[in-house]
């Protein structure tokens, strides 16, 4: 279980997180929604330790994430970045098997390649794509390679940062289905950031809306449409009228 | 009074900011060395950096050195002729290349070629979240990106300086023998006899220091790049500027250390 308690983060004069409280139960898929620049990615990066919160507590299974063995902590995570964040200098299979080629999870080269090709197949890519470089792939394919890399070491927890941004609706649907299948199949805890409502309905067990640096509403995805929360309603309907200022 | 003091205050703020920046760079360099000394090591990354910084810099170093050596021979001959000292061409070319021009020009060429490339590559990795991805894959960016490059520069730039020194002397030799009617054997004999071990040691030591400066500056500015294309451009420009200035400043200090007595 991941818990954030009263997490604050400020960049200069910009108070991005102003006391975030959120619980993600083990084995569930939490989707965080909110407008651009509301601190969704910052919250996610705080959990991973990529950004240090100014105050507050973040725990994983009751353990403070800032304490203990960092490598062991990160080995439990997989992460799909918004732009894929694939390493340009490495072929696709080495991107996927990156964690399996070094460090505590190191495997023999042939075995790592075999696992990479299996994971690529899992996300709908053929073994022929394995030896290409990321720049030779389309945006959708790069996203899928990023997804294969995120699941390569069978992590307990997977984070998805804007998994469908920049993709056409069909490819978005494919990625959403893949994420849902992988999360269910692996029994992983998932935390997804998006402002794509189709993704929310496809991926989420629970939804949290981040606005003005705090969690404005959280609950099961089935209750989202009848929440009665004016912020969430405006966001879900995409209306320009409501408590959220259209021009921020 | 305020009008008089404000330029001084601005100057003071700039000096303090400059010193703070220097402090951050020194701490960054020390962290890089601590990662060079501690496992895990990434042999493939080290090999790649050795190839990029050392082997692929050879053409530009060789061309810079040969033309500089040739021009130096012509200048010394023309200048020496004013007081009947044309015969000192081999000695001055040798000392000029080995003590000063070899290391400084190679250092500056490395700053132009390697520092810019390191800064642009790492800055692009930063803005495309590849560095964050490294962290989430349990790989320390200092160990994976910075340490191999600094180690490769430390090992290869002294070699490049040594090669540049030899090529520069050969450039001077070719011009002297072909255009200025020097005797080939005498020219080489004078060169070898005149150079001391201290000259060569200082040249290689300067190369090592300049190599570290070039790599550290590229890595530092890359890792601290701002967002977007402008951030990458600014990091690249700043890294080359800083590397060039620090190389020239370090050259002055090292020359004083080696030859002030």
C-alpha cells in the first residue's frame, strides 16, 4: 500500500503540492486526474524519490520511502514515462532489458534478451523490432517499448505518466487495454496520471482528483459520475463553466 | 551614494555567485571521482567514452597540431631573423609545442568537440526524462553517465596531448626542412637534445587536468540543464565557455607550478 500524508512541495514561489493525502491500496489501480500543471507528475515523482517533498510523509507498506535500501525500493517499481524516455543509444531490446543487464537483477545476456523479446511480444511488438533503435519506431511503438521496459522485471508497483498523450484514439485504446491487462494479470499496484477521461474509465479502480495542490475528491471510478463534487464534475464533463478557472 | 555603491554591490553579487558556482562544480567533480573509485563499474560505457573522447578526437587534434607546428616554425624563423637567431627554430618549436601550445590547443579542441557533445547529450537526456528513467531503473546517473566520461577524459587527453606534441613538432620539422632549408637530421637532433623530461611531464599532466575539466564541465552543465531546446542550447554554450576559461586559467597556474623556479 502506498500512502501520502500531508505532502507539500514548492518550486520558488509556486506552491505545487499543498498537503496531499492519498492512499493506494495494494493490488489496485489508482488514476490521478487534474488539469495541466496541478502537480500530478510532481506527486508521482515524490513517491519515487525523484523529487524530495518539502514536508509530509510517503510510505510504502508502512515504510518511509526516504529511508532504507534505495535499490531494493526501486527494484519494486516499474515506470512508463510520458515521452517513453527510451535511451537513444541502446537498441530496443536493451532498453527493455536495461534492469536485467546490470545491478542486482542482472541475468545472462541471452536470457535477458529472451525476456525482453517476450515482454515486447506482450505489448504487441514483434521480435524484429528488438534490434531497432528507438528513433526508428513510431510514437505508439515507443510508448509500447516503454511499457515493456516498465514490466520487464515483473514489478509489484507500476507508475504510468500520461500513457496516452500524443497518441491517436485507436493507439490510446490499445495502450489502455494493455495497461489494464497487465495490471490485472500481474496483480500489480498501479498509479496512473492522466487527463484523458477515456483512459480513466479503462484503467482505474479508484480515481483521485488533484486541484490547487490538494486531493479534491477520491473514490471508486464507478462513483465518479455521481460524485456531486463541482470540481470533478467540471473536469469530467470538460465544461469551461465551473469552479476551475478555464484560463490558468 | 547609492548610485556609486550599486555597481559595486552588483560586482560583489556576481563574484559571490561565481564562487558558489565554482564550489558546486568542485563538489560535482569530487562526487564524479568517488563514483570512479567505487563499484559497480560499467565497462561498456567506459569503452564507449574512451572511443568517443580519445580515438574520435585524433583527427581534429592531429590537424590542429600539424598546422600550429608549421606556423610556429615560420613565425620563429621570421622573428629570429631580426636578430640573426634563425637557428633556434627546432628548439623553440619543441618547447613551444610541448610546454604550451600542444596541451592548450588540444584542451581547447577537446572543449569544443567533447564538452559540447557531452553537455548536449546529457542535457537532452535530462529534458526527455531519460535521467529520471535511469534512476527508476536503479542506475545512478553519476555512475552511469558522468564517471565513465570523466575517467575516459583523464586517460585519453594526456595521450592526445602527447600525440599532438609529436605531430606539432613534425609540422614544424616539415616546414623547416622543406621551406627554410634546415638539415633534417640536425633539426631532429636539436629537438631531442633540447627537450627535458620535465617539459614532457608537464605537457601530459596539463593534458590530464584539461581533460578532466572538459569532461566535468560537459557533465555538470548537462546534468543541470534547463527545460526544452533552449535549456539544452544554453547548457551546451555555457559548458564550452566555462571549460575554455578554466582550461586557460589552469594552464596559467600549472605553468607557474612547473616552471616558476
